[in-house]
């Protein structure tokens, strides 16, 4: 299998995985940072991950009547770099046209 | 509704919720602490929670061939205190006879 | 421990658990029924559950640009009955004032 | 972006997503079939998916003291086909050497 294809596959796995692992987590602007760290640590353990940066858009949080929010797909702003052999894939998960889109930014 | 019953209901909600939110997270002895903190922060946001302490038993982690583990139900060691009116419920989630058991410790 | 308190605790566990297990699932009005069945089957396996009825409010689904939706907390309409000893707890998870509220309906 | 790379990325997303969405679900040999159907329906809604077949290995279930099991990563046996432009990617999630491995089977 071509390394570039494999690197893209691995990036897809990690983005799909983190989305469904973390969506629904009770969250607030004050706790967002610990969730970002927990996501980065969890993804960073997985094979072929070179770099991972997770940011949660706290401006999209609407607090419920109990004063907190829930991590929604549209809040994710994630960049990941995977590497297989000498191929490197940069991909992201980010809100685009109201949809939390996962896309490849570049393959080297 | 009796406050003691309500406090027990709320404790059950939080334990059931955190179990299914976090189980499956990629984890290692080195990253366990950030997951514990993230769990405590998330649960602490929810209504009627007075106190929450989450600990993950790293000794039960068996590393896969890629060098990490996955958060399993048996690894949870969680104590929660909920309060409704003047009633306080202490409950826990902990491995007991090979089953990650949620149980009430006391109601005051 | 009083059976009524225990029954309420068990109902809370199941509602909290199903919410966080299933929220985020890709869904559409056409597939909602299989998800309802899967939820009912999963919850029905757990201890102390006498009855479970899960319904997903398809009218609250807004389809994304790819033509599907995602199971959100506000879509749940769930009734559960737990029994411990001779105590029976009826509880529900349902949208109330924009919040997916879990509450006890009655304890017998 | 090359269509083959894109098809592999999409296959990765779907496998990573379903794994973390469904792992932890209470399950038994009797209810496995509804979970398989629910997974297939959910994944089938997502963009670029041509075909999806989910099977859960009931032989790997060990029943707990309450008579049920929990969906674990090792139980998954999933085949997915994604298509982007004229490129088709076949991939799977299946236990290999004790690890629930996601891999590309072929790209056409």
C-alpha cells in the first residue's frame, strides 16, 4: 500500500475516533482546556500520530439552564499530522458551512 | 419527591453518564491523570454534584502492541457526592467481583 | 439501603448511560427506528430494568448538507421502569424547557 | 487531492467513528444483531460510503454476573467500501494479533 494513502487513512481514523469519543461531554469555557489536553493526550498515544492540536471553540457554547454546555461537533477545531514511512498527512476537523468537516490539508 | 430519592437518582445519572462517555478512550499510565481531571471537571459541571473524585487504576492497563491501552470499565474508581435539598448521597463506581459496580455508600 | 432509593439510583444509571452512549450517532428519520430498538435492547439487558421504551423525536432533526443528522440529547424521549425488591421507579428522559431532563415520574 | 487518498481518508473516518461511538454498549448474543443493523444504518448515512457490513463476534463475549456483556473493540468485524470520484477503497476493522486493527484491503 502506498504510504501517502496509508497516512491519509490513519488521519481519518484518528479524527473520526476523537469526534465520537468526546462529543456529548459536559463542558464550559472554564473546563474546555482540560478537555483539549485530554484529547491531545489520547490521540497522541495512537500509532502514526506525529502531532495533534485540539482546540474547542468556546464561543459556540450556549449554556443550558444549569449553566454548562455539551461538547458539540461544531465546536471542534483540530489539526492532526500523521506519518507513514516518509509520507506526512496534515488534516483537520473544523466547522465549515455549518458542518464539522474533516478534510486533508496536504500530503507530502 | 423525597430529597433522598432524588439525590440517589442524580448520583446514578452521573455515574452512568461518565462511564459511557469515557470508556474506550486511548489511555496510558502517563496520560491517566489528565483523563481523571477531565472527568472530574465534566461531572462537576452537572447539577446537584457536590464532589467528584475520579481515579483510574493504571495497574489494570495491559498495553497493546502499539504501547497504549484503552479505558475499560474495570479501571474506574470514582466517588461522587450529590446533594438535593438537605439530602446528601455518597456513591461509587468501582470494580467488585470482576464487575464495574455502581453503588450507593450512604444517604444522609 | 431502602429499595425505593435503590430503584431511583438504578433508573438514573440507565438514563445517564444511554444518553452518553448514543448521543452523536449519525441518524435520519428513516434509521431512527433501528436506533430506538438498539437502545431498548441494550438497556433491557441491564440489571433491575423492568421496562424501557425509547423514542427519538425525528421532528427535531435538521439534516446537514450531506442529508443526515446526528442524535442529539434533545431528541430523546425515553421511559424506563426499574424494580428493586418490591419498589418500582418510573423515570423519563425528555426535552423540557430546551433541556434534556431526566426525572423521576413516580416511585411505588 | 487525489481521489484514492481521499477515499482512504473517508474509510478511516468511518471506522474510527463507529468504533468509539459503539464501544461500551451493553450487548448479548441475542441483541448483537440489532446493534449490527444500527451500526450499518448509521455508517450508511455518511458521505462517500458505498457499502458497510458490521458483524459482532459473539464468541468473544464473556457474560458478567448479570448475564450480559459489553461491546469491546476486539468483537468488531467490519468491512467498509468508500468511493470518491472513481476511486474505491475497501477497508476493514478486525481483530488481528489481539488488536482491533483497521486496515485498507485494496484501493481501485
